[in-house]
C-alpha cells in the first residue's frame, strides 16, 4: 500500500502525463541552466546565522543575531539585556522556515529573495535581534473541566490538534488555517484564519488569556475576563507583536467532536457568489471555495461539526478515525523536477516564441487542472474520500509536508505568490465580476498571440498553477485584526506559482495579479493579510492601508505601544512606513521584485513597459511589448 503522500504525487503526475504531450515523449527538452537564465536567491541559498528565508516565497530577513529562547524568563532577560545599554535595538520573534511574504517579521533588513543573490553592505546603526521560539512548543496546563489548553506560542498547529485529541478535546471546525506547520503565536499575531461564517474562524477567536513580555522586559498576563486584560488582549491578537512578544496562550476549545466533510468539484462559476452565500447561510458556515476564473469553475469544501451527543453512524457518512484533510502533501522528487523544468521553460518564454510553446502551455494548463481537481480528504490508508465523517481535529489541518511541500521553493523550484485581502461581503459579487473581467481581458490578449502562431483555438493560455481561495469569518474588536469592526465579510486570496529561475522577470500572469491587487486595495478598501501579500501593497503611492482600518483603532494601539514599548523596539520598519503612509522607494526592476507598482518603464523588466491596465486603466502595471505582427497592448 502506498502511503498517502506518494499516492497523491503519483496521481498528480499521472494526470499531467495523461493530459499533456509529456506522456508521448514530446518533452519540451528544456534543461535548466541557472548560469544562463539566472536563479532566485531563495532557491540558491539557505538560512544562515544572520539571514532567514521564508519557506514558501521570496522574503528574506537579515539581522545581527539570532537568539533561541527556552522560556518566558529567558525572553524577559534578553530584552532587559539589550535595552539596558540605551542603544537602539529592534527585536522580532519568529522561527526558521517562517511563512510570510510581508516584511513585518523582520527585525533588521528585509529584502526580496526573488532576485539573484548579491552581497549587500548594511551600514545600519540599529542592532537587530531575531528571537527564535521553536523550543517553546510545550503544553503548559490542561483544564479538562472547562476544555481549555494553555500552550506555548512556538507550538505548531499540528501539535495543538494532537494535544487537543490526546485530552479528548477538539479545536472548533473552521478555526484553523489548513497548513499544519504554522505556529500558534504566529497565526494569532498575524490574524491568520480558517473559515466560518458568523462563527469562530481563527485561533485568535479562541484566546482567553495571554502571557507576554513587553518592551521593558516585564512579564504580563492578560485575561480576557478583566477589563484591563481584555484591552490588552484586543491589542495583542492580530497586533503584529507591536506591544510585545507572546509566549503562552490559553485557548477555549470544546469537547471532542467529529465533522462531516464534503468536496464538490467542477462547479460552474456563473453564480459563484449566490451559490456560496446559500451554502454558508443554509448548509454550513464552514466553507472554502477554490476558484479558477480562467476555467469558469470552482471546488467547494464543506465542514459540518457534529457534537458527540448528535452523532448517528446510521444516518451520517462513514466515519474514518484515521482520515484527514490532505490539501498539502509531500510531492515526490520526480514530479517536483518535472514541475520545476516546465515552469522554468514556460516563464522564460514570455512571448510564446519558443519551438515548444504549444507543449508548455498545454502542460501548465494540465498541471493547473490537476491541482484544482485533486481530492482534499483521505481515509487514512491513502484512498481519496469526498464525503465522510472525520475527527474534527484532523478534518481541517493537513499533516506537515515539509520539506517536500508543493509550495517549498527549494524542492519545487517555484514560488507561490500569496495575496489576500478582507473585503465586505456586500462587495463580493462586484469584486468577483471585476476579477472575471481582468482574467478574461488579459488571457484574451495572450490567446490572441497564440492564435496568430498556431491557429484559432489550437493552443490555450491558462493562469499558472494555483487558485483563488474564498473564505468567511466572524468579525471582532481586535485593534489591528483584518476583520475588526466588520459584520459580514469575505477573505479573498490568490495563490499562484512562479518559477524561481526567472529572477528578474515577471510571471506570465503578472498583469492579472498586479491589477487585482490594486483593484482590491483601492476600489474595495481591502485590508491585507499581515503575513501574506507584498511590500508594494503597504506602500502603494495612492491607496493607503492605514486608511482601510478604523482611525480610532490605530490611535488606541499607539497609546498602548507608548505604554508598553516606549522605545519601539518591537516596531518593524515596514509598520512605521505604513503609519507614515509612505510611498514606494522606486528603483530599477522594483516591480518584479515586489517592492513597487511601476511608475516608469525602468521599474519593469526588459521587454515590458509601464502602462495602464487593459481592464482598469486607473492602475499602472508592467505590460509586455509584443513582437512585430502581434496585437499591441
């Protein structure tokens, strides 16, 4: 019997080979020559004693020191040591293999690892310390009577669900992000979330008490049940660690329960908004949709929590005690190399001029469709299931696929551009229609180019592998949470693959991505996820992220920051830029390196010009200059 990870990889590879010319031995014949085409620093370099790389994308953080702490007291002593000298210092907490593309995680210099490596002389005058919390991953206390767990902030979500299961508790369905290797502290500080319309939809919603260390080295315990404690908790949850570093949290869980899971595939997106609203209002609050507007289809995944007193084996789908979600599974080396070579060849052929452009486009469409149509749940033996009952603790959190995840740049040779905003539910339909418009407009241009070469309809352009995620949640009063003050909202996210062997080039769907980012930020006043997105979102020249949050919340946060961190040792430089509403620092190639939206041709790669978006002219993007005989933008 294959294990589930190998089985998933074989299924994906088989689908690609069946649907594309690779199966007929008509490989594009592309051999990656990094000396010739270049390679991103994130692929060519690993973590060092002063530099940490995001495990799934293109952010690197450089600091003077990395210090591992083992307890709250260790952290308190460290902060007091570095602040006693009265010299400027910046301290941020994270871990190796962090998952973030925003620079808020960096204590020192931040940069794009998408570019090729080059040594940078850093003449900074502020000492930067990166605190690593991976050793602080223990269970502190268990309160079985009240179904509460107190755990350290460095614990992963997988470890949390195992701890809950061992103590006959469940993390509420919908509260967890899907990926297992995120940490409890990280998801709470960054407003990371699961899905659940008007119900608990994040780990932050479960927080009842927090132990943390402020900028003076003081150890504080904030209890949500006291007036003063509630004020501090509201500033800490989703607060980016601006007041201090959280070391322990008490979470309100629930008695052990099961969840009915269901996957519905190949749904037409004609009425996607109405369809999803009906699901969350009349079927179950916990729904995620995976949408491909270029295919005109989406896949919905539904979780319905069932308390033990309500469980009826005769009337419910079969229960699989070892079943789990397997959205993120390990990818075998053969498939990883295939994807790496195909994506490098496809994205190094911006104008579809290579001899194998038709094969490459077919392969990318096949891979995209395989990922979109793959099943989400498995029964514990490697067989896929689309309708079943599972332990709630395993129904929403995948096993850890590291270091062979689909999004691991070292393994796959691709980045996954990950962008997310929170918008009002009342805006959802207009936003979805605008996205359809952008995708159709930009792909029509690419398909026209392919039709000129191969004939009408012979070769199709698809978006790169990945999908749009659509999730729902419950509003709160946390000061910097992306859902603060909102009643009904939707989290809209797009995750798309981009080769690591195009270090100074744009992805082949960059015109789509750049337009939708600006559209969501500016027209829909979207609030960006603090862990995802790019620096250019925070530093847009016209649309300011600060203004998309309540002004009184910012004022309250700054007041508490002055109390707990008067020297601003925890404030990252990027957040200061956000507060100042600073625009971008333009430089050559700043658009492909994600630090700006273009204002001049020099901000784009060779062969591109800074022009108005074809679908929304108010936004500038880098557009391809067509070869002679192709339709010009």
